C-alpha cells in the first residue's frame, strides 16, 4: 500500500516511520508554510530531505510554493486549526492526484499538537478528496524517535513552527 506521509519535520516523522515502515510503501510530503522564519524553514526542510534519503523514501513538495510567512500569517488569522487544515488539505489532494492509497501526517507524533484537531482536519479532507486517511497515534514513540535523530546529527528545533509557538503561545 502506497502511503503519503505529510511531514512537519524530521524529528516528528521518526516515530511515524517506525510505526509504518513494515506495512507501507512510504513517501514524504513537505508542505509547511507556517514555519517561522525562513532560516528555520530551510533547516527543517533540509533535515526532512536528508531523513527521506536515509530511509530510502521519495520526497515530494509543492512545485509552485514560495516561502512567504507574512502571507501565511495573514491567511491563518491566528487560528491553529486552520494551520492543520491548509496543510492536510494539500496532502490529501496530492495523495489523490498522485496514485497513493492513503495519506497520514507526522503531526500525529507530536505531544505538542492538538491531536483531535489534526485528526478532524485529516478526516475532513479524506472525505473531500476521496483518499483514505490512515489514523494512528504516533505519540508513544515521539521522544525515542526525536532523540535518535538528534544523536544522528539531524536538526531538532526548539518550537513547533509558527511565530506564536516560538513565543510559547501555541495552541
């Protein structure tokens, strides 16, 4: 079964990969306009590409995406649920349009995310796109996966992603 895994960062994807690697043909999907600032965005993306290569996974991203945090901030209107919706909508339709059987997200790995809102958004776009959403709680392996990647020299960030989370006001 072909699975498109939306990844928010390499550390969060590690527990998802550990839970899914034996049952699915995984490809990574990168779409994260919410990451503040551009330097941070680049570091996270480079780590994700490196991890995909290490795992032997394909790495996909939006072809026409240009980093523009201010545009993202104006669109999001400080609503955390919209952050999930925008990214998971893109992931679901990318999966549908590119022959995947399922999609999921590494957002389900992080104890810092609103798990119920992530699941709700993914299920909404599963129905809209007609692609199956693979739900699994990846949080039990989060710290083990994150620490493993850190020991292997991967970039590990100190905040979730947006400017709001950097200031400690996330979700």
